[in-house]
C-alpha cells in the first residue's frame, strides 16, 4: 500500500508544478509484481518496481528526479519494505 501513496505523491508533484507532456510511459502490473516508469518534458522522471516478498509485504525500489526551482538537478533513490521507506537524495 505504501508504494501507492508514493506513486500518488510523485504524480501530484509532477502535475502540480507545471504543464508537461509525457515523453515516455510504461507500466506493468501483475498479482505479485509491478513496474512503471515515466518521463515528462519538464525534466521529471520516475521509475519504480516491486515484488511481493511474502503474502503481506512488498519489496520496492525506485528513483525519481527533477530540476528544482533554482535549476538544480535532484535525484532520489529509494527502497521500501516492511520496515519503511528508505530514501537517499543525490544532488
């Protein structure tokens, strides 16, 4: 469920900042795994994939990147599991 929240937040950020066209979009959803990625013309990119580790817990990894209002490139790489969300911000 956490990955759905992360996805919703990423999409909200992507579409709230400015209008952008989709350059690339891919999604694959299976009962025990998923993968998606997208890239927008405003330099926002995201990808995420996950597998069902056991009957209740997902192991998820992903990254997203964008250019902040000051023109600085920001990339966040993360994992998520039964212990929480573990991001690493790369500037």
